[in-house]
C-alpha cells in the first residue's frame, strides 16, 4: 500500500515538473528570415534580431541572405514558394512582387497585423502596393523613390537653380557643359540598361507628362520617350554608355565628379557624403523634373516583409514583423543603415532629423511616389516592355513604333490573363 502511495506521489511530482517546464528541455522556435543583402553594416540588423530574441524567450531568428540582385531573389522565391513548403518563415520582397505572390497563394494575408487606422501611419504608396483584392499581404519595411541629384557647387558657380522641368534640365546641363569645357563631365546620367531600372526611369518621365506607357495620351507618351533618346542623340548631355548603365554605375560616375545631374534612389546620398568622396558636401537632392503643366512623378521603390503560407510559426513571425516595423526599430535602421523609414511620423522627429536632415526633403517626394502598375502580372508586362524601350534608347526604334508595339503587347498579356482567370472560375 505504502509503495503504491509513494508511486502516485512520485508520478504527480514528475507531471508537475513537466508542466512547469522544469526538468525538460524546451524545443526552441527557429524563425528563418530570408532577405537580400542590405547595404551598410550587417551587424545592425543582426543586433536587432538578437534584441527580439531576448524579448521572446525560446525564439531564435536565423538570417539567410540572398544575392543583392532582385531578379535572382525573385527566382529563388518563386521556386521555393511554388512548392508549398518554403524553407523560411519570413521573406523580404520587392514592392512589385506582392501582387504576384498574393494571387499565387504563396503568402499569407496580414490584415490582423495592421488595422486600417494603423495603415494610415505608413506612406500610402507601399500600402497600395501591398494590398491585393482588398487585403494586406505584406508590411512595408523601408521605402524609396526616384530622386534627382545635382552638383550644387556647379549650379552655384553659374548662378543657376535646380531644374523643375525636363526642358530646364537639358538647358542647364548644356549651358554648364559648354562653360566648363570638361570632356569628362556628363550632363545627366540615368539607368538605361535593359532591366527594371529602365522601367522606373521611363515611367517617371512619361507620368510626369500626364500619361503612361500602356495607357493615356499617346502623343505625350511618344514625347516622353523621345526626350530620353534626345538626352543622348540631340542634347548630348547623356553619354552613349547609358544604354548599359544601372544604379551603381551611374552612382560611381556621379560620385567621381563626372556628372552634373543623376537620377537615382536615396541610398546613394550617404555614399556620396562619405569621407574621401570627391563630391562630399557638393551635392543636392530635389524632386525629379516634370514636363510643363504636370507634376513630378517619382516611382515607388523599397521592400516589404511577408509570411509564406507554409510557415508553421505565423503568429510569432507576425510579432517579428511588428518589431521590425516599430517606430523604435525604424529609427535605428534609419540612423545606422541610412534606410528610409516607412512610418510618416518619423519624418517630423527632430532627434532623427538632426542625424538625417535629408529625410525632411525626402518626405514630400515619398508622399507623391507612385507604385508601378499594381497588378499580379507586372513582371510579365515589364519583361515584354523593356526591349522596346531599350530599342528607343539606343536609337534602333522610333518612339512611335516602340509605343505601338508596347501597347499591343500589354493588351495581349492582359487579355490572356483574363481568359485564364475565366477558366479558373
């Protein structure tokens, strides 16, 4: 009898220990975070993730970096998400992928993370790009928009102001190039290589003329394409090598002091101001020009955070997204990595502006930034359009012929997708 009582007491104690977590090893929760390599010190994000782990006992966040090339990142994600068993729990995605991934059923809806009122605290462009069929599928992580860099010292020397129209930009560049007589100095550099960067530049120019590539006034669209070509062929302010130029090659050229104007993203600012930079303290940033009678139309850039549908830790990953997009974390990333926060209130944060005064100038630009077409088929459209625009840049095709081909092809793509959607229903 006594032995039976003893055994019962021992069993109860053992169960109690197990329920309280004592005497057993907890199985840790490992969250795999896939994202492209960030510029700047990688320890900043790593330290933030360690902070999150300290706040969530038993949770480990493992970073797994992808190449910085966005096309290769997209390929990796598509291959792994399509199988329904992605080997990661959180992914960083380009703003132009959210629609595609949501329609494919690859990523989970995140309405529960941000109420409509909370979404108002973010810039409107990224929220629009992350919303598919009325539901939020990604949370903005950091935001970008196309801007115009200019050599403030050279404009000051000649008593000129930053241009507000594309015509003024061409005139100003021509005037300064003629006066400086420096054969190494280009007037205006931009991303003309056949890739997504060319799409951004083209959309910014055409939208700032009140039209678009695939819809809107065709004459104004042709005029916009013609302007891009004429910066090379007629005005002579853009080098022939622009047809092979991307963000980094144009940044290098401008950063070495070999260009007067440059279209690029805000990331370039901190690099241009580094110790030893030939243009340090000589650079200004303004909104991109527009055609007369129209407004500047910067293209929205930046990255978002999404959760694959296959993740078994969605609730905890949601907490990680909330942490990474919190005002405190966004402020730290803005200061230590130079990325632009997605929360609008931080752009009036005096302590942050003391460290990053450029944010005050970027705020109105980021507010007016427009997403590329918000459709699941954007990548198909972009890949079809790029060769046509490139043909204009290098002078192989007239703007009229290229635009007609673009609009025919886009109509065909959208028609095919409507047929496929009807069959699925």
